[in-house]
């Protein structure tokens, strides 16, 4: 197991991605890739 350097969650090694020099879990990766103020106007 590896640890997300952003939220501290323990995740399998293969689920860690490097974002801006930090090893982060999938959740944090998605959050950091997507713009925070993504608004859905349908
Ligand atoms: Zn995380």
C-alpha cells in the first residue's frame, strides 16, 4: 500500500499518480485535473 501525499488516504501503489510532484490518489488526481469551479449549465 502507498499513501496519498495530499489527503493521506492509503491506496494501492497502482492507483497513485504523480501530480505536480506529489503522489496522489485517484480522487485527488481528478480534483487537481478538473477546474474547481466547473459549473454545469444544462
Ligand atoms: Zn488523495
